[in-house]
């Protein structure tokens, strides 16, 4: 079938954009880069028989640490028909270059490795919406971790948003990776529920981020 234009403000379009952003944060985010959606430029939806609904999106993104600079991005989000278990298929293409975070990444990595005691923090941002500067990278890594959760657990009828890092603790490892065990609160904008997720994130400046464990509300550990 032909792809239909959708108004970018249309709820299904903004929900698909949240999935694309989550996926991109997981893929390309880090302690020195916070990708935010500045504008959903256009959206089309295609109903593919016996497969699902596919959204074609044009997004304008900004890096919260470099607000003057925006990048354009195209995304395709495919929600599988009737599936509650499989994540949407997402493909994103960033046009142009994201700012290099090599220096910031190295600095953060060395700082964490130099700590006498493993880092522990809670309530980021605090009740006034403040994030202490030294915890900004930890907060941005929570965007990465929650990006994974959002991508993996979204359906066409959900829209997740990271509300807060309830708790994070660094776990010492025998390899080169940094490990952070997060409890993040995700706000689901459709049902208005705010639910805790436990996510273990591994990160290394050369290898980037990966989620090694993830438990949702009501899931057995």
C-alpha cells in the first residue's frame, strides 16, 4: 500500500519519533552527547499487509551539550502486527556529522576509573529539575540505557519518556568496561503511568554502550 502523509503533530507520528529517538540515543549517545528531538519535520505511514505498520520520519535533532548545532535524520520504524513481544524494527540515518565526543569520553572514563569508591547517586534530576554538573555524564548515559528500553518495549500505542534516574551504582569489573546499574523511572505518556526499570549498562569510550540486562515492572528477576 502507499504511504500516507501524517501531520507531524499526529499522536502516532510522535510515538514513532520517540522510538526512533530512543534507538538513536542507544546507538549514538554517551556521557558526552545528549540527543534531543528539536522537530519532527514530516511523517508518513504505510500499512504493510500481514506485516505491520511502517512509519517514515524526518527528524531534526540537537545535542543538548551543543545547542547551536542541529543534525537531520531520517528514520523508519516498523511495528509488527499484533506483536507484544518483538521490538519495532528501526533504521536511522543521520545526515552530517555529530560533534566528536572523544575528549569528553576519555575524561569521563578516566575520572570514573580514578574513583576510590564506586560511584553511587540517586534522584537525577532532583525535585527542582537540577542535575549536578559532575553527574551530567551519568544522566546522559541514563538516556542511552533508557533509549534501549524505549526501543525494545514500545508499541504503536505507547510513548515512553525518561522521567528520572531513581538510583545508579557503578559496579567494579575485571575488564575494561564501566558498568552502571540503573533504576530509571519511565513515564508512559498514553496511560500516564510512571514505572521503574532496572537496566545494566556497560560503556567504554572505544566500544560505546550496550545494555547487558533489563528488567521491567512486574518482570521476574
